[in-house]
C-alpha cells in the first residue's frame, strides 16, 4: 500500500480530508451568500439573473463547480466513515454514562446535522440548480427564488436547515483547525472570530433571504 493510500485510509488522514474539504465548502458558502445578496437589489432581479448567466456560462466556474461537488461527496463519505468508525468503538463505562464529559452536543450530533443539511441540499438543487442548468424552458433564477419562498412550509424548512448548518459549522470549523493543529497556536482568537462569522453570521445572512421574500409576498411587497 502506498503512503498516500494508507494516509487516506487512516483515521487521522480521514480527519485531515474532512477538515480540508469542510474549509473548502466554507469558501463556497461565503461566495454563494454574496451572490445571493444581489437578490436584494431593487431591480426585479436583473442583476441577479445576469450574475446567474455569468456563472453558468463561465468555463472556470463550471470547472470549480465539479470540484465543489467532489468536495461535498468526499466530505460526506469521510464524515460517514469516521462516524461509523467511532460508533463501532466500544465506549468505556465512564464515557457511556458521561458523553458530555468527552464532547460537545454539536460534535455528537455533527453526523445528524450534516445529514439533514445534505437532505436540504438535494431539495435545494432540485428547486434551483436542476431547472436552471438542465431545463431550457426554465423561468429566471430570480423568479424561481421568489416563487419558492412564497411557501411558509418551504421557508420553515430552509430556516430549520440553516439553523442546523450553523450548528454543524459551530463544531466543524473549530474541529478543522484542531485537526490542522492550529487551534492551540497564537491564532486561536482569529480562528474563533472567523468561526463565529461562519457558524452565525453566514447562516443568518442566508436566513434573511427566505424571510424577506416570504414577508414581501405576504404583505404584497413585490
Ligand atoms: C437561502 C438562500 C439561498 C438561495 C436563494 C440560493 C439560491 C441558489 C440558486 C438560484 C442556485 C442555482 C445557481 C445556478 O445554477 O445558476 C443555487 C445553487 C446551489 N446552492 Fe444555493 N441558495 C441558498 C442557500 C444555499 C445554502 C445554505 C447552501 C449550502 C448549504 C447552498 C448550496 C448550493 C449549491 C451547492 C448549489 C450548486 C452550485 C452552484 O450553482 O453554485 N445554497 N443556490
């Protein structure tokens, strides 16, 4: 077995890959939020749709997109493997009685929160990505978003998923830097600060979008 194969198969190698893919996905979250904030420009979606057209027509972005999907797949695959591996380990009686003494609630439910975010992602892609990329008769991206966020159920599901995404990142961001060995360094405060941006500010930024469009729909604002 080559050194690379044994690193990928080892627990520490998998944790490292989880950390790197997770941080890569965080950069997407930031870029995607900035793009989606264009929805708030009061021009009936002209700039937002132009931005969408630019994304789908740009060869560099399309290539990065493939990397993004592979990143998601790797993160999910390694997360599931690590979760199964930890589950198979027999806990000592002390650990069994005191799970909170060894890990935070966010870390213990990281697999569950990640799985629900994954379900959210499948529904999200089916609503927006699939029609925009594969259906020639699709409405504009702006129209798809504003139509989808007219349903209180859909918005409620988004808010629930975004809450879990925040919870997932609260553990995940810190854990990634712990794995990289940077949490004990002098950069700890900076890492905690960026962690807060990713687990609180970014999910909050996303949450404002469905709330705004549902509210506008209910009050006849657009
Ligand atoms: C709540 C606000 C959000 C809105 C309005 C929104 C809107 C969209 C739209 C319109 C697309 C299709 C873009 C295109 O193909 O041209 C898209 C794609 C995508 N969204 Fe979102 N999104 C939101 C939140 C999220 C969140 C929280 C995640 C991740 C957890 C996410 C992950 C993705 C991914 C992976 C794609 C496919 C890649 C891409 O097209 O860039 N989105 N989103």
